[in-house]
DNA sequence: CGCCCGATTATGCATAGACATAATGTCGCG
DNA sequence: CGCGACATTATGTCTATGCATAATCGGGCG
């Protein structure tokens, strides 16, 4: 195979090496929160490089939230953030396929109608596309999806054949968005939901509600109800971001 | 002194203005995914600044994932990422207080024991502190917490009076961590859990399991079971980071 | 003794130039 | 006509330097 990486230091660009070393000291705890890291001119001397080089590194670390900078005082290791995690919510289709199971999709209902009183207030006055569909894994019902798409924001959606394409996948690839909000909760299956998901009435389900904006207009609102016995969300986090 | 900033536009640093303008074009859709943004030398000419200045901006945007750079070819607006959200999981105590309700805490059980077969495999051979406690909001049971703390990693925990301090708060402030994993699921209350949370057996609950590492050693593993009718998680996301 | 004012100093921002690297396109040769 | 060598070009990295800004420290004055 290719070159064995040089014993001492890699042929990494210098700024990556500097960044890695500083990150290492912080993450290992050698430089605890509140610790004043060496001044730029000290790092400059230590690495034998120009101040701009270490400056860019520290600025990047500050941008990532690992370091806080105070003029004249120095740069300090930031306090660990409040608990926050990066929650990956992949396409159901991809996720099922990724687990090696066969994905099934079924469009249950499709209506084009003006938004009514039961809909989220952001849609009032607009025309929406209402979709209900079912996701299956290995043939078993996995999740019921109820979705509203704003036709004012996404007129193209009216033409799409959602009997063949899950709306989540389509939207993900066709509509840019700038913000989203998720609401995750547990609920008991209603009679209707229980029938569709093929579980007992009252069975625990995981509900994922998502609302997606583009700039200030709501693009879509979706509620996915997963069978609690077949699904869970996983979120991973490491503080370096 | 009040130097007359020439235009009306900026007392912003130039690089922030450049960044804001580019981000704006991307987020507004004016520069769609795949669009080749102007070359550095064009931006240099447009803003009348040095190349390093626009270079730093574009490098930062690339670091944030908004832009992909290809040598010789140019810089391109990145495809929208897979769905991912920043999930804030605050201290239960803080969150209850933040909603204006009164927080209550109760230690149900505390045992110091060697890890057994029912515990996560990472603890085997270690001594652990096992805690069970109940969080209340306005007097009503909100969440049952079952926690294991590795005494090998956190020997100080043996001395703490967890009858007064919720273990989550204490750990958050005393033990740095480098990585965490969450598992979010819905489950039906068992007889025991139902009795503690004062709900019917089988009621839908939201389960949040978290395992926290420091470097490679597991610090703590916790499972919080929330009453589904009283609690949900909220996650917000905007792609610019 | 306390408070304000200036000198010091670390970071913040920007410049102009240099060389390295990698991908693209083109030209010329077989 | 196909293909490899080479020139072109945009980004990647780094340097050396300058001035701006803000916080801190120390000293002098009321």
C-alpha cells in the first residue's frame, strides 16, 4: 500500500496539525474549561510560523465553540455546552434499507384542499396538499405519516406522483429549507392508528412532528407515528461539533 | 473617535458582510445547490479587498458545510444535508423551572455494587453506583430516572449526597465528557413504572437512554422514562449552523 | 484612599505577495 | 482519431506586516 505515514509528524498542513493538537489538549482534559491557552505569539514561536496561521486556527476553534476569545485577556477553553445532541433523522426509506430490511411504501390518501381549522395556523388561507402514507419494513407497518405541503410554497408538488415516491424523499431533494423544528413525544395508538399500524389500541408509539420553513414561509408539516416496538431514534454527540 | 464610516451599510467587519451576503444568496435560493459561486478573484474585485479575506470567508462556509470547494473547478453551493437536528436536552430541573412549574426531586434508591449481568457490558468488572430517582413537576411525577455511574471513572460520586442533588446536574458540572449517545423510544409503562409515575399500566411513555463517555471509558449510563402525557422533546435546526 | 487616565498588550481584521497542488483543458504527436 | 504530455488556472497554504480595538494594569492626581 501507499506510504506509511512518517513517524514523527504527518505531512498534514500545519494549521490542521495545530488544530488537532489544541483540540486534543482540550478534549483530553489537559486544558480544562476556563484554562487560558497560550497566547498567539507563544504558539507562533512554538510552531515557528506566522501569527496569521495560528490566528486562523484559533478563530476557527472559536467559531466551533471550543474556545472563547477576550481581547487583551487571552483565549480560554469554553465551558462545556449544555447538553445538546446532533439528532440524525434520516429518510425512513434509507434507514430501513440500511438495516437490510425491505422497504415498503403505500399512499393511503391524497387531497388537495384549502387549509382548515384543524391545520396548523400557519397554513390558514393557503391551499395545501394533504398526504397520508404508510411506511413498511419487511412488510410490517412501521410508521404512519400525515403530511401537509403548502402549495403556495411548493406548487410543483401538485404534479408529483406520490403513489410512487415518498413525499419526504421528494421534498428533501427538491425543496431547500432554512429551518426546521421537531417535536418528539410518546403517545398511545388511537383506534384508527392502531388499525393501520396493526397494533393494539393504546400501544405506545413514537410521534415525530416536524415543521419546515423556507425563509419565513412554512413549507411542510409532517407527523410520523412509529410503532414503538419497532423503532427508536439514535442521537450521537461529541462536543467538538 | 467617530470616524465617518463611509457608506451607510457597514460598521460590520468586511468579512462578516461578505459572509452574510453569500449566505443570504444561498439560503434564499438565489444560488441553488450545485451553483458555482464567483471565483475568489471575482469576489476580490467585487468587494475591493484582498484574496485572503474572501478566502477566509469561503473556507469558513466550507467548514460549515454550506459550500464545497473543488480545486481548479471552483466553489459550489453544497447539496442540502441529510436531515439532522440539534436536539437540546436540558437538565430536567432547569426545564421544569423554565416552564414556571415547581420542580421536585426524590431519591428512591441508592446502591453501591459491582456491575452485574443486567448492566451494560461496558461496566462489567467495575464497581458502579446505582441510583433511582423521581423528578416531579408541580408535584406530579414527570420522569423516573435509573442511573449507573462508573466509580472507576468518577470516584468522587461515592461521596455525593444524591438525596439533595439530582445526579444529572451534579455530573454535568463536575465531570467533563467527550461523547454521548442517546436512544429515544416509546414504551408502555410496566406495572412498576406505572405505579411510580402514577399512570395506568401500559400508558405510553417516552424513554431517553443516554450513555456518556470520557475518552474511551463510559462515565455514566442513564435511562429516563417520562410520562408521555406530560413531556416531549423539541429540536430545532437551521442548516447554517 | 479612591478614581480616572493613559500606556501596554493581546486579539481582530486586513493586505499583498509567494509558492504548492490538483484538476481541467488543449495541443501535438503517433 | 486517440491519447498522453503540458500549460493553465483556481484553490490551498503560509508569510510578514500594519493598523484597529478593547481590556487590563499601573501610576498620578484630587
